[in-house]
């Protein structure tokens, strides 16, 4: 019975070791419409004949239909017989145990699940006899449309190979792009490939050129991609092609599913040839003008040029290298590159010595792709003659008045016109406007320059008129190339006098700047005014006296005008000073648009109470408001389409604020219960506010307290510890230490700062500040007085060495004694339990005799 059971187990084990296995390519498989495809099927671990048979089925809807078989010609379904007979669908045996289903031109309708079946030849049915794979055929959307390169490229130029790729993007499909060239009857040679794994592969014969930068890849916007071959040589001649391939990643390897190759065009590289150099015809110009000569180069090759200008055959005027660097040129000489083949020589401000024969010599340089530059050719143009004639500009200047002021504040405009101009050529005109005052009896005074326009058109204001010119009250313009205008936007009595304009002719100098060639001055034009000057007088008066701090102060400012037009507007500014002659400070102002602007952050008011009257008041004056107050008023006029302009200004008399009853005087002091503490102790800092003079009631005064700590002696950057506002709200600054602080109010003027659990970082200078707030008994308005600073108190924190070490030492001694006692007891126990007394065994005398015999 036991032998039978063992035999059955052995047979089962043998059967388990031989299980048929059918495998196909791992899917899903992505293929392209119109491209050939194949699906491999393998069988292993089978019994029977070595050559196995294969059958293929495809799923249509919910059922599988027969496709093709390796042994049954009648196996195919009727719907596929035409494709089987035409050879579009075939099956080929790769080995005894492997076969391949092939489709010559895949169709989108071929997308389905395919099943490979192997008929059983096994004695025992075991394993799997079929395997499925999903096939997806996508439409053929790959389009390769290269741009034809230039058919002829000169040696040293660049060959741009632009390939446009268009396709429908789909996950799992990757693109690669390859540029190739076919030279004559030789084989197609790859230049560079990009993809499908974003890598770049360079052909063996082009690796050095790619490394040296002679071949570079320019990736475009995903559609257009270019390969540029720079420094072309005759060896680059050939037919260039662009190949696009689609890939899928299957079983860890790249599988190509589509390929399209398009010819881009044939490129011929012509070697360097001769070129011509030409300079324009002879030139004649006057002294001071600029000489312009253009050198035109006609070349057959795409080269870099170096140009040298020669005078009289030997003298080098200037040289422009192929890198655009100008050498051997003076400050009066400039060479510019107008285009690829044109170069211009410019000599500023020529004189008689610049006359002569000028020639242009051009050198052609070609860069090889290794970075080396070679001079390919050199040629000089025929010389041209330059004539220089000395001539000075001639012209006349006429001055007249185009706009006359009818009254003070009106605009005045003078026009300076240049006529009978000759010989100016490339020169420029500048103008200077001059003013000369006249005393009674027509006695002339000194002449002043109002403003000038220099040779570059820049406005230069005279010293006396600089502020008016910068403010735009005086403008100097060039209405036409030969007409200049001076405009006084608001004419005053001080502008009466004689005006002249001086026109200067400027010509270019040989050093690149401008030099004066001629100057003509116009006749004087007299400007006078009969109107009187505008007068603005201001009177300030006190409306309400401030008897003490906190009371109300009111003041009015009224103006009286003379010779000011009815449409004038007024602005006002209120100022104050502590004493006569001291520095003043601005309090409040009203603009032309009656916009109030407070210069200080406090409760002030300034309003217009009449046609030319303004009222200013302070609801609650402070002790620091003692001093003198006055108004400054300005009258403004505005012409049509222009801005407001100041016409007159007036300053009032000064009104004094001097309290009849002096207010209270405050002081603050700080004290500490100790100046030296140990860590973790508490320190109290008390700040007392004292009042002298007329003391307000307790309900009419409040204090804003702040405590500061300066950890370093003499430091100007103290740290704010805590504060208490006048309402009693406490604010504490954030702290990084373990110590803390608190505030107490012990009385109306007594405040305490407590520092708990002091640390060494709490050492330093402590002080406090007090800001009294006083409420006016008349208006019940609170007013803030200046801040008071106390003296400093220094606090030191001692470090208790013994107190900090005695507990760790005590714990250490106790632990050491405990460990020693435990170790001693453990040793005794081990010695008693583990060690036994043994009796020594006597030595055999016979063995001793044997040793003696030996």
C-alpha cells in the first residue's frame, strides 16, 4: 500500500514539471496604419513532436473568429479569406516552437484582441494552450515636410537643414529625427539623430565637427527642427535627406513602428573666388563739413571682411577688423558697417589737410569648423579724390515781437529769424537770448544771458534766470530750422528792458565735435510796461486767547490786494516759531483748490471764512506751542490753457501765544529694590512721576509708560520690554528667554515693572519713559505732552557656582556608592555559588618511571 502511494506521488510530480506554456508579445501593441506588423507566438514545456502547430483568432464583438492556421488551409473565416489569398495576412514559422502572424498593411479596423492557440500534443492536459494580446492600430498622421536648403552655399557659409514634422501625439509613441546625406554614388551617411529617448547620436565622420561646434542642432517649437552646418566646405556637397521614425517601448527595448524619409535637396558648396571693391566718386566739400565715403564689396563667398582705408596710397586712415574693432583711427575718424558688404568712412570737420586720394582695401577671411581663420583674398579699390574748400556761413538776424504783454502777468513772445543763409551746409545754428536793463534816462545797465540753445539743441539757462527757466516760466524753442522764439509766460516789471538774440553757426570739427564758424547779433528790441506791480498785504489778528495748556487758540488772516486781476486765486500757509529769529515750522496750509494739508499729526483746522479771509485754530494748545504764529499768502493767476502762476506773495504780522497761567511740569524717576540678583529671582523696578507747578486733577491727566533695557553700556539701541498706554492696557514685547515681566500700577503716578525668574540676559541698564496726556477743562479734549525720560538703573545677575554644582555632585556620589555596593555583593554571590574545592590527583609513579626510561 505504501509503495503504491509513493508511485502515484511520483507520477503527479512528473506531470507538474511538464506544463505547456504559450506566450505572445506583451501588449497592448501600438502600430501605424499602412505599416507592416507581426505578432510572435512561442510554445514551451510541451510533449509530442518537436514541430508544433499554431492557430490565430481575432475577437470581433464578443466572439473570436478564425484568422489563419499553420496546418489547416480551410481554417480562415470567410470575412478574411480575401486578405489571406492576397497575402496581406500570412503566418510564418520561425522555429519548431515559434510562429509569427504578419499583416503587410495594417488597417485601423485591425485593432482588436488576437489569440494564439497551439493544439495539444501532450499526454496529459496541463498548462495553457492559448495566449491573448491587444493590438491597436492608429491612423497614419506622420507628415515630413522639409524646407529646401539653399542650393548654392559659398565656402565658409552655413547650410541650414530645416525639417518640419507633423503628427498626432499619442501616449506611448515616441519620435526620432535623422539627417542624412548621400554624396555621389556612396552609401547614405547619417549626420545626426535625435530621439527617441531625447538623446543625440552623431555620425562617426561628424563627431569631431559636432564637438568643435561646426554642426549644431536647433530644436524648434515641436514641429520645425534644424541642423546647421557652419563653415561649409566643398566636401559638404551632396543630397540631404530627413527621416522621421515612430517608436514604441516594448519589453524594455525600442520597437520601430513607422518610418518616413524625404529628400531635402541637393547642396553645392562653391569654393572661394575673387571679389571686387569699389568706392564712390570724387567729393568736394567745405572746411568743417564731414567727409563720407562708402566702400562697397562684391564677393562670391560668404566671408568675414576686414576693411582698411588708405590716404594717398600709404597712410592708414582707419582699419575695421572682421570682429568690428576699429584701430589706427583718430578721434575725428569713424568707420561704420552699413550692411553686409558696405562700409562707410566718416571724417568729422575736414580741413585743407584732409584733401587727397582715398582708397579702400578689403581682406576676405574664412573660418574653418575647427575654429581656424584663413585669409582667402585681398583687394584694394581705385582711389577717389577729395577736394576741400574753405568757406564760412553768411546770414542776417532779425528780431521782432510776436506777442506783447498788455499788463503785468501777461505773456510776452519774441521771435528771432535767420535770413539770407548761405554756406552753412552740414552746420547747425544756435541762439543766445540777451537782456539788458535800462535805468531812467535810458541809461543801459549790464547785459545778462537769459538762455541759449547750443549746437546740439540743448537748453542752457543763464545764471540769473535759471530758476525761472527750470520752472517753465521762460521757454526757448526752435519753431523752424531758422526761427527761434523766447516766451515769458508771466511778464513782470523787472522784465522791462532791451532784448537781443545772437545766432551762432556751428560746423563739424575734425575731432568729432562742433566749432563756432560765425555769430551775428540782432538789433536791440525794447520791452516796457506801464502797469504797476501787484501788491498783497496780509494782516493777522487773534480771535481767541490761549490762557493755559489745553485751551483753544483762534487766529484770522485777512489780505488786501492792489493791481491783481479779479480772477486771481489765493493760497495760505500758517507757520510758527518759538522765538523771533529761530527756525520756523509749517503747521497747516490751504491750496488753490481749498485742500487742507496738515504738516503735523495733531488736531488743527484752517478754513476760508471770507472772500480774502482765513481762520486758523487749535482746539487744545500744548505747553510746547508757545511762540509766534503768522500767515503767508500767495496770489495766483492762470491764463487760458496754462497752469497757475504765482503773481504776488504777502507775509502777515506775528501773533504770540504766551500762557498767562503756566501749566504743570512733569518729571519721572526710577528705582529698584536691588541692583544685584541671582538667577530665578524677581526684581522690582518702580517709576514715579512727579508734577510741579499747576497740577491738573487726577481725572484730567493720564500717563503712557514704557520700560526699556539696554544690555550694553552706552548702547543706542535699547529693547522695549513692556508698555502701558494711558487707558491702562499693557503690551509686552516678545521674549526668547525663560524670564518674564509684568506691570503694576500702585497709584496715580506710581508704576512698577516686575522681572520674574531673572536670567543672565536680563542684566543691563533699565530706564522708563512717561508721556503725560492732559485734558482741557474747557474743551474736554486730550492733548499729548512731550515724552519724559528717567535716569538709568543698572542690574547685574550673579552666577551661583556652588548652588548650581552641589546637586549634580551629590547625585553623582550617591550613584557611585550604590553601584559599588551592588558590584561587591554580586561578586561575593558569584564566588560562593560558582567556585568549588577540588582534590589534586596524585601522579602515577609508573609514568614517572617511563619518563625516566625515555
